């Protein structure tokens, strides 16, 4: 289940990255989070790091509302991966 959640999270990040209405700085952070999740290493550490970055991003006032909802969805997926 954890791997499926990570793959789903990456797919959602790609959607944000490819959305032309999303500001460049938000896309860059999403790209960073995607890279974190794709790297080899301890899954719990990767997920924690990704969630921290996404939490900071969700607090950014320049994030469009729809994108913020997508980010929260990704965080929720990743948090459910931690509890397995």
C-alpha cells in the first residue's frame, strides 16, 4: 500500500507541475518533492521530508485554492503511508 500511495502522490505532483495556472515557484517545490519521493533511501524519511515541504507549500498565500486542495490530498496519501 505504501508504494501505491507514493506512486499516486507522484502522479498528483506531476499534475500540479504540468498545470499552466500554477506559479513557477510552486512547481519548483513540487518538483523537489517528486525528486525526494523518487530517490532511494528510507521510505519513512522520504515521506517525512516530502510532507514537511508540502506543509510549507500549503501555507504559501500564492498557492491557488485548487492546487492547495491537491497538496492536502497528497499529504493525506503520504500520511496514510506512514501509518502502515
